[in-house]
């Protein structure tokens, strides 16, 4: 395990070395953003429902630039699936709001 953060529901969300490698290979602009990914998990602007049970923690880091961390929660803990930056917030806002 590389690191973890506590989600807004109080569950520990794991960020494994394998997932971090996937994120930085697919989204190289996030290479130095590990702390921001963990912060988004623990202090999101909002959490939206994914289409297959996952959750999307989103946080604005610059005007019009959002960090999205996709993760899944289990009964005990959870894990990060991926993370990416986007400017297309409107498409995300169509999803069901889970938090706040």
C-alpha cells in the first residue's frame, strides 16, 4: 500500500502503488499530485455517484479545473480506482449527489 485517506463516510480509502502507477501512466499531469488526490478523498467539494457503484470525489483546484478521484467503498474500507483532471464539470453534475 502506498497511502490512504479517510472518506467523508469515515472509511479508510487505500491508494496502492499499483493504482498510483496506473494513474500517473494514464494521466501524467498528476505525477506530482499524490497529496492532492488524498486530500480530495478526505476533503472533497462534493461526492457524486458513479454508474456502477463507485464514488467520485471532486474538488476544484484552479478556476475551472477539477480533480476527480474515483473510488469504491466496501464494508470495512475502500480503494482508489483512478483519478484525473477535467474542465468538463457539467457532465459530472448530471450524476446523483451523495455528499454533502
